[in-house]
């Protein structure tokens, strides 16, 4: 039987005596690991606020898998994949290409349950996929699966010069991703509440503005920050407690923003298009890369997709010796032919183009699509400038435009406090912020981020961060340990 426990550790064994003055440790301790570490019941966490009031602050941390453990798991799954028959590996590859960023997929898009059933059972027994309980035909991939090779796509025949009637570029997602990162951290730190009318209370709005380095504004009505708040809610990154009406941050936002800026944009696109269109997104991105600063003939591109990637959206099922579209219930199966492509897939592809236009990544004219500047960044045709970030001896950090990626912005907003936001943003390294950061990261990660982005990191900055981390880690409660 597996049991969840927490790990309570102290920097010095003498601290146990201080804790014993306020807590009956015997009531919570499950096992003594060594003189500085004990396994305790998770209910110990309820005592943390009272201990802080007594001058014994406890740093709450979540258990993280070491990089070595993750790499070993990937290697082990790679070895498992090598033992599979080629046809089973092909089914797995289709599943990976049809899966969302969270590894979810509808089985009907990736395999035929009749002809591919044995392959699916082998993947299931090998621990490479898992069925989602209580959801019809929804599966998740093992998160440690190695990334598959992207599909080859030759779109050169569709490349053309831009036409004069291409629409104007809309607002792109890059600035939004930065604002989403900053606002998410502010919400996590403040814990604002919705009023009965559904708005944020004025007191909480003022607190959020101070945390964001803004003068008092109506966040919901502000074009910039209202858009960021709506995006957080649409992405499911912020949820509202139905009883207290408090806003809570979903840690999955970090996965959305991880990597460099093109990666973050790609994760956002995959999140916002329908699950059936996951592989299509990668092929469109590749076509834009091949187009460079040119455009793409939409009709030719659709033909190339059909010729080279007929199953980009749906994998054909076999019924009575003919290829058909996935069958739901007792429907009469539709032939999986060119007419089906024109009537089923083509409207879905064009709807995806429209979504990319709304995201500010594409411009469109009748029969023509072309990337915007941010679309070319997404396709890695153009690079964003990465000017250096400046750190000063008084613990300020100055961030010019595009000085950090959205993921780095998320981290910086966690362990630093924003003083002002303008063309150039000013931050101040913050002790309380670092303690929030240490819940899911190590101080070495913060130092590495600053070293990577700063033109020169004063020695006092690293010393301050490490001193704060040492002080915060005097008593640590690590959550997420599991006993067999």
C-alpha cells in the first residue's frame, strides 16, 4: 500500500527542541531518517502558520524529480520502444503526433481500434500510454516518452511572393505571454477574490497593481491587463474556488511557458487549437519556415498536405476492405478519399488558419497565407533581439524589451519584485519572493538564470540570494513523498 507523507528537515538538530516546545512531534512523526530528517504525516502542514507566528517559519516545498531521474526514465522508455514491433512503434508515433502538449489524445485520431487493437494493448501493457478514466476514448502518453522526430514536409511548391492584399498583422501573442506570466505570479502571491458580482475587489486590485509595479488601474477594464486576465482564465491557468471565490494559480502554466520564446508561442498555439489539429500545427509551422519572408499558396499547400500527410487530422479505419473515416456508434462510415478530404479536412485546416490569424501569427488574403513578424519568430525564420539584462549591486535588475523569454519572465517575477513597468522594466530582488520560488525550485536555478541573461552579475547579488535561501531553509517541509 502506498502512502503520501511529508519530509520535515532542519538545518541543525538543535531546532527539534525548539519545535517540541510548540508541537507534539511524536503525534506526527512516522519515521526518523537521520538526526536532521523525519518523515511526518501531511497533516503537519496545518501547523505551519502557527509556527511562523512563534518565530519558527517553515519553508514549504514540493518534491521534484532530479534531472538524473528524468533522464534515466527517458532512457528506459527508449529501450522499451526499441523492443516493439515496427508496426506498434508506428502507432505510438501517430499517437505522439496527435497528442496535445499535456500528452492527451483521442484514440480515434491515431489508430483503428479493430486493426490496431493489439498494438494499443501492447503500448498499454508497456506503460507507454494510459487510458483516462471516465472519458470516452481519451488517452494520455507517458510523460517521460522521448520526443519523436518531427514529420518531414516539403512545402516548397506552395511558396510564393507576398501579395498586396494580405491583411494587416493583428496583435501577436509574445507580449501577452509575458503579461500572463507576470499577472499569474501576482495572483499567486496575493490570492485575490472575486466579489459576488464576479469582479475583483478594489483592495485586491490595488495589491495586484503594486505587485505588478503599476499605478492603480482597473485591471479587468485595462486593455493590456484585462486581456492577460482573460487569457489566464481561458487557458485554465487560474481557477476560482467556488466557496471562497479566491483565485488560484495552476502550476501547469510553467509547462506552457517553458523553453525559449518560439517554444512558448508553440505551446500556446497547441493549447488553443482543437485536439484533432495538433499535428497540423507542426506542419504549418514547418511550411512557414520554408516560406521564410514569402507567402504560401493556400490551395497548393492543402494539396501538399493531402499528398504527403493524408492522416494529419484523422487516421483511416479499415472496414469491409475499404478505408473509411473513424466510426462513431452505428454511423454509416464515410469513405476516406479525396472528396472526404475536401469536405472534412479542408474546412478544418482553414479554420486553423483563421485561428492563427486571430493569434497574430498569420496574415491572410484569398488563397494566400503569410507569417507576421511574430509568426516568423514562431517558425524560427527570424530571431528576437536578446539585449542583455543588467543587475546592480543594490539588487536591482533592469530588463529591456525581449531581454528575457516568457518562461524567464515568470521566474523573475517570482523571486524579484517589480518596481516599474515601461519600455524597460525594473525589478528588485526580494527575499519573500525567493521563498515562494524555493517552493518549486532551487536557489541555483535563480542564480543560473541571472548569470545567463545578465551582462555581468555582481558578486553581492549571488551572495544575497544564497544567504536568503539558507535562512529560509532552516526548517523545510517537503511535500509529495510517497512510501511504498
